C-alpha cells in the first residue's frame, strides 16, 4: 500500500460500494483543488506530493486556468536561475509552481534559496551571497523580499517523522515545516483504476487528447482487466499504453504488459 493521507485512509475503509468509493474520490480531489486554490488566493506555500502519475500536475493545471500571475516551471534549474525566477515572482499575487523540478532537493544552493523564500520568520528575505555577472547584467539585486507564493509538486516521498535521520530527510522536514503539505496518493490499484475511470468519464485524461473513442475504451478495459498484475496503476500507465498502441498497433497489449508487470 502506498503512503496516503490519513483522512483518506479513514474514508476508504468505510466505502464499500462503487458509488461510495466514487464519492470518496470526488471529495478527496475537490479538497486537493481547494488547497491549490487557497495557496494561490491566500498566498500559502504548498507542497503537493505523491507517486509518479498520481494526478498532481493535472489537478493544478485545472485550477490555474482561472488565475493569472501563475508560472509553472518544469525540469532542473541552476541556483542562479532559481534566484532569478523567485525574484520575478516576488510580489504579492504572484505564484511560482515547481513541477517535478527537484533542484530544491538535489542542489544545496537551490534548497537554501527555497528555504529563505518560504521562511515566514525572516519575512522571505532571499540573498545571493556570491558574485554573479549574470544577475548584474539583468539588473537583479543580490537580495530581495519574497512576498509571492511557491507551490512544489514532487515525487519525492515526504515523511515528517523519521527514525534515522539522513541528509535527504532533513531537507524534506525543513520544507514541510514551512509549507502546507498534502499527499495525493490513492491506497492501491483498485482505487487508482476507479480514479482513472472517473477522469476518463470527465474527459480529463490529457494523454487521450488525440486517441479515438474506441481505443480509449480498449485501454481502460485492458487496465481494468489487469489491475491486479500491474505494478502500479497511474496516469502515466495510461500514457504508456497510448504510446505503445501507437508504436505497436494491434499487438500493443502484449508489448505493454512486459513493461507494466
């Protein structure tokens, strides 16, 4: 079983019928959307975490359609680029979303800069202590007050209490102490499959954008029939099936199972 939100765990235990489970999923995803909305509107830093393909980015993309002043950055970034990015999103009402951009975790300078920006005790004072010709050329000062909002979307496992402290655990705990933290994982493949079905019914699966209706239904049926054998069902699993369908044609099911079990 995946690490899941404690409240969700309680809710899933009492949901027996398909209808009850759908109600749980609806309530849970509505709560995630409200957390993202609150982060943007009320300027609350947010840490949204979960396993790959657990719909983190999809939820956020739906919410930010109604908001301006929001920027999403993906992939790695250098410390000076991160400093510059925070500077350009330093004002009230601006939101910077780091989507699977784990430089804050992998690079100590990026991590320190993010800690400074989200530190309410220091009023978000961000400093660049080294000489930088790049910042000078762009007219960016070596220190500024960060009043914007940061939303971090990550696959890193967030654990607030650990028995044996490792360097990566310290980084995680420091970030959790500064931001509202929310886990989006579902308990198991049965719940993941129902979630995928609901997103499909609502037309929310981006990977199905250019896939005809029959192929969509075939993929959903294939995943449902094999959910007990597949290692971990997720939105990425659906996207993998779409990619395999396009490359393998009628033999896509046989090929896909080699990667999924």
